[in-house]
C-alpha cells in the first residue's frame, strides 16, 4: 500500500495560523454593538446580538484550531487548553487581586466577606458554586 505524497507531507508540516483582520473586524464590530446597546439601550434594542456574533466567531476560531491540529498532535485538546490557561490566567489573577485589594479598602466587612465568597470560586472557574453560596445566604 502506497501513501499519498500530499498526505505524507501534511504530517511533517507545522501548523501555522494566519492573522485574519476580517475576523478581528467583525469581533470589534460585535463588541461595539454591545457597548452601544449598554450606553443607549433605547436606540439599539437588539444590541445583545453582538454577544452571539462574538461567540459564533470564537467558536469558529477554536474549532478551526482544534480540527487543523488533530492530524498533527497526539493531544490537541490538552495542548489547546494549556495555551488558553497560560494566556488567560495571568490577567484573571491580576483582576481578582485588584478587586480584592479594592474591596479591602472600599467595602464594609460583610460586603468584603461576600466579595471573597465570589472571588475564590472564580479562580477555579466555579462561578455556579459562587451563585449557589450567595443564594443560600
């Protein structure tokens, strides 16, 4: 059985993702629609459609990255999530630390305690648990 040379060469190529300014433009437009909706809800009644557009584009990008890496990697999903954690967690930790520091200065004791109940689960991406804890109190 002979292997098709085009398929054989695919396995040795590195994956390269091109920057797509058109997709960035659509994402920027979707974000602007949501911001405009929040600023002037009476002028843009369907402004939250921008959230849907943003999620569809993000889903497209994530799916294309995973599908194109399936034939090149043994564990593409694991590597994908490792890259996401490395990119997102530093900013997440900075935001949570800033919120905690601001809360320490600006909130009353009971409000600061509630802030802590929300921040800790967010660190572990357990937002639903934070909502349940707050709902019980």
